[in-house]
C-alpha cells in the first residue's frame, strides 16, 4: 500500500520538502508540495493534538463539575498555584489542559462519555482512581465544598472518541511525588497520551496527589493503525522544522504596560504599578511558566504633601508687669505642633495670651 501526502512547509520563507520514506518495509510515502502549513501556527490551528488551557479557578472551589468545555477534547494535565500551608484544597488547581485527539481518525470526533464513581475510592489511602478501560478524563465533580479536598472528588467524567475500543494501546505513570507540592504543571509528557486517573497517597490534601496515569489512544482498524504510524513518523521527521511546535513551549513575557495612576498626589509613600502577562508566547504542552514578577511598582509622589501648622501647648505665665497694684502677665505658644510645611497653612489664632495680675499694695 502506498499513501501519498502533499506538504508545503513555510518557515522563514517558502520551501518544498520532497522525500520518500519506508515504514517497517511495508508502507512508503512521499512529501511533496501542496498543503501549506504556517509553522508558527501549525499546532494551534486545527492541528491534531491542539491544546487549550481552561480556567478552573472558580469551579474547583464549589460543588459541581469542572470539565473541558469542548466534549471532543481530553485532559492532558493540571496546573496548581503555590503551596499554601493550611489551604491545600483542590481549588489550588487553577488550570486544566484540554487537548484534541492526536490521531486524525479521532480528531474532532464526537465523544461517548460516562461518569465514573470515585467517591468511595478516594475515601481510602494509597489508591488509584481511574476511568474505565478505553476512556480518558474530561473533568471531575466535587461533592462538597468549599473548601474541598481530594476525598471530595466524587465523580470523573470519562470519554473517548466514537469508534474507540474499550482498551488502551499503552499506559504509563507520571510520578509527581513532591513535585506537585508547589506551583506548576503535572501532565502527561509523552506525545499522544491523555490523563485517565490519579493516585492519592495517605492524606486528602492536594500535595497527596502524587501520580497520573497516562494512556495512549487505541485503534483497532488495521488501515487506521497504518495511518497513525505514518502520522507519528511525519511528526518525527518534521520535528526539526517545527522546533518547539511539537514540544513544550515555555512562556514568555509581554512588554510592560503603561504605568497606572499614582496612589496619591503627594507624599513619599505614593506608588504606581504596571503589569505584563505571560502571553508572548503563553506556555503550552507542558512548557514552563514565565520566571519573574508580573507586576512592577515604583514611588511616584515626587513632592511632600502640604501640612497645616498646629499650636503647641501654652507656656507658663510670665512675671507680673507691676510689683504693686494691678499689672499684666502673659504666656505664649508656638506654631510647631506640627510646623506648617509643603505649602500648608499657618496656625490660626493668637500666639500670645494676657491676663491681669495683682502685685500687692503700693506703699
């Protein structure tokens, strides 16, 4: 059997790839110019295995389902926020990676789904909670919360493309013991593998999620199996062209935005901030999040705030002006509590107070 595939690869200009390979001595195929691929967008424009990162930050903090929004996609990995002692709830998982089927025979095929009961399973220690054979995870349902913990995951939504047999081609376990204790991804690293279950150790805190079961989609039809072998070999041969498109893409920072409004119009402690986002490019396929801070702060007051003056306490009364008969004495205060500054107003009122005094009878 000979299968012909037409390709044109675009990478820093156009060029044709013309070559023939033989697969296992039985299947030969050629790459000749026809299909136009933009390498930068190859994986993100209807390509097999396309992934999207879905925000589960809110849904995993309450009773109900958290799922891939497209029923034709399957879970590839989970991203959690920082370890927070005393708050290792399931809601620390904020992002789910949902991917299309890598095999073209299943690409964008409708899914057949069922709900797997994990309630009693995850009440125990050192257990696997798994989808049935041939099914891949598409979401989970919390039966309690907030807060909710691993033992509150009551069900998993398990799906497979229509026509997929009730078996896997191959499975392996990704061990995240101690690695998923802190911010970052836990995902199926091998190409074409999807999440089918989780392993919980001896507690219900999120850091006790220690392993992922990852399985590869199976094909029972021999012609489709040959097609899949060709697709995998194409991926291998074209990998140098696409570089990171098939592998992990690490996140990159966007440019800094404009400085925001100053928090005050004066004073030494007024601040303003600007932000950037991890979108140039966004991390994908298990790539690392951006290093560094997404927010930058600087002081912006520039000049002292005006301070109005305030009177000090009056001093002691002075000596009487007359040694006999009626005289006067006075006491003073100063505008120093605080002194006016930065254009602030002087104290209002008098700084001197006078009263009569009796110096005694005159001779």
